[in-house]
C-alpha cells in the first residue's frame, strides 16, 4: 500500500469563488490620509491581490480591513482575487507585478511559507516581504442548534462508542478545515467520517442544516449570521471573543498538543523600499488600534492580531527553520527531493500541507493515519519511528 506522508511545520496556522476584482469601500482622495507618507507614498490606487476566491475567509478578512486602510492612507484600494493551487497562482501573479508599493498581497501562510519552503513554487519565501500580521482565529467544530450533542464531552463520547458513525463536512481532504479535526481523531485513535465538499463553508453549512452530516469545521467568521448553528469544540487556542469564550478547547478537555489557529496578513515583494513598508505597516497598526475597528471586528467575529513587519518576518523565519531540516532528512532517507516527490517503488509520496492541527506538536508528520509529533532531523529519531521499520 502506498504511503502518503504529510509534513506540517508551523506553530501558527492559518486556513483558506470566481476570480474578480473590485474596489473596497468608498474611494479616498489621494493624499488625504493620516499616516506619515514616505516620499509621497501613497498617491494612487493600491492593488490588493488575494490569492483565494471571492467569498473565502481570507477574502472576507481583507475586505473588512480595507475601507479603514483606505481612510488612513488616503487612497483607494482595489481587491484582485486570483485563486487556485492553494494560493500559489495568485501569489505568483503578485510577484510578477511591479515592486513599487502599489501591489500588495493579503494571504494566509500556505502560499507564502509552506509551499515555497517545500520547493513547490517557482518563488521562494525570501521573495516576499512580510509587512503586517492582521488576523488570527481558532477553528471550531460546528453543529446544528438542535444537535443531540449538548457539549463537547457528549460528542467525543459518541465518537468513542460509535466508530465511523459521526460525520464532519469540510472544504476538502488535506485542507485546514479537514485537518483541524482529523488529526485530533487520528492522534487519539478515534474514527469519524470526513465529508469533503466543493463549495467550502456555504456547502458545509447547507449539508449540516439538511441533516446530511453531523457537523462541519470552520472559524468564527463562518458563524456570523448563522443563528441556527453553534460551535461545540474549539479546535484552536482560546478565543478573545466573549461570545465564544465558554467553548472549550481540546486542551481544556484534556487533549494536549492539538491547536489549529489561522492567521493572515499583508506582504510586499522583497524589493519594495523599506520606507514604503514602514508607511504601510504604520497605517495597519493605527487602524487595528482604532476602537471602532476593534468593536466592528468583534461584531463580525473577526480576531485582530497585529504583528509589525519585523515580528511577522521573525515568526515566518522561525517556522521555516523548523520545516527545512526535517524535510531534507526525510528526502534523504527516501531518496527524494524538492522536485521528486514519489519514490521509485511508488510506496512513498511526500506532500506538504499548511497545518496538521497539532500546533503544539509541530513539526508533525502523518503517515496515512499515524501521527508523528515533534519531528527533528536527528537520524536516531527517524530510525526509531515505525515509518522506517517496514510497517505495512
């Protein structure tokens, strides 16, 4: 049987409909913003590339923050959606544009860190300049209001007593929404049925409301305006949103090391002038400190999480340093490389994913359904793992 090995590297995470472009909010007259400008920057429309489809969580986050940034910077900002290939297509498009500060990327880390770090893109992590982290949010397991599972303990007990009977919808196998819950299941030796959908959050919600599945996984923004569903388990870190503060995390339930949060932010190309990076970052910081923005974000179940350019870049660098040595040792052991992903005998394929839902145990490998936490490049550790001991 062929083994599929997934490597997840970050302690932070993030998760992810026809390409379109549009202008966010009301246009602002150039030069009328409040942030100190660098050599007249900005003085014309800024194109904001979102490497995911319109209506996605990342797109929703971006469109929330842009009207406030427009006001602060004094220029209009136009969203350009270019989804596909886990964000790689849009990120590649972004990097082909002029590095003048008038093209900015808003993304989660899948196409900006995990894919390039694994050598799966034409660009590198270093081709991108982190500017500001803006959002983070935990993932939840969500059920109908009239679900028989009144709390997390009841739901988990049902899964333990009825292997394979509980189902959860998600945007697709290998995505953050699926992995957030499945890695917990696999790590605890539990069995539930993953039901992937093509339409993302909207289809998952419809499937739950129609009684086709028992639950779906999503973040707080996907609960907005849906009064007929409720979160029952917090699959990430404790929420800062008072509305969800009483939803227990897996750690609070006694299951250590499982934590799936998503994060997103702005990036420039590496060649953008430092003064422009500072100007843009300062505007983001000022916006995220605005009481009006904070209050409105809470209303929309969006969790603001500001990190400046230096801090954001350091977080990404740290995550990359955790990924590369493990991947290189894995490639070496299996005779693979960044360009050769499957062994000659077709027994092993190595794939990278955003996160395996086990932030506290990262870097983590899964081999089929087996979870191997806290991987290191130490050959002794690798040899001890059943991964390389002829297991079927």
